[in-house]
C-alpha cells in the first residue's frame, strides 16, 4: 500500500463548478499535511496547509480527519487558472511524502 | 518568502557522462535538503535526504554510488548523476525547509527543477 494515495483523475469540470479531491495516508503518526499545486513542467508550490480544525482560503477549503487518515481539498467556483495537478503531502519527522497527484482541467 | 534556487534548469548530456545539479537556499539556512525525481505523469519520488555535514540518507532502490549527494554548507546541496544513461532522464527537484523557523508545520520550498535528458 502506498503511503499517500490520491485519485489520479483526471477531473474535467466546467468553469464555476465545485470539485473535491480526496487523499488517504497510511502512517497514523504523520504530523502535518499540505496541499501543493504543480503546473506542467514546473516545481510544486504550496497551496495550503491542512489543519485539524479545517481551514479555508478563499475558494479553497481543506479538511483533515486524523481518525480516518483522510485529507480533502474542496475548490469552489472553479477558474480556468485552477487547471493543474494537486498533490497531497504528508509529513512526519521532516520526511515529506507525496501522493501521485490529481489532475484537474477546468474548461470554459 | 523563502527561495530555493536550482541550477541548471535543463541539461542534455551524452550517455556515460556525469551531471551535477546544485540546490541553494537563498535567504535561509537548511540543515536538511531533499532530492526528488519525477517521471512524466508520475508523482515526485523521494530519492534521498541530504544532511549538512554528514552522509545523505538514500531511499530504498536508489543507488548511492550513482547519485552522489554533497551538502557542504547550510545553503548548498549538490546531486551528481554519475555515468548517466537514458533511463536517468527525468525531472529532478530539490526542496528545503527553513531550519530557523522550523516545526513540522513549516512548508517546504522547491527549486525550479532540472530537466535532464541523456542521449
């Protein structure tokens, strides 16, 4: 079993749609969690950290369920510029593990 | 914000030659840096953890004699792909976290990546 698992997609949605990505992790001792965004042929960039209480940043909402070892990312009112691969990242003792990424394409 | 600079951004080399990739933290100190490899349409795979002043820690299946890592200072780590072959062609990315502001919740910053093509 992979340490971090994501639905690879692709997700093809129209502009304005709401889309949700899920991620599960296997190590219950994982300490911190992130969503990164990676554009084609570019390095990953932090989208947002994920806190136990859940957190929101504009159109993006991240949630963490430690009991189920599950992380989610919700994108509301999708924009064309949201098209990218979204990586779920789980960290323990400075060892960051990446999910395979979920590819999102937002179409006009 | 913190910046990690990686050089070169792309390189084409002949099979059998060696290629060195540099990763620098520009405005913070990084006792630990990470080297990843990403093949097309696949996720980042951790190759090794580079520790300042000591030997790197390699992931299972990564040949330490082929992928030489040197972390001589708190701001520089280098990855040398020795005797490169076409199957080593990939996107190599380094990352680092700010040791000063550290904590498990601190984000990792990534270099721009190096696209290596071995012909």
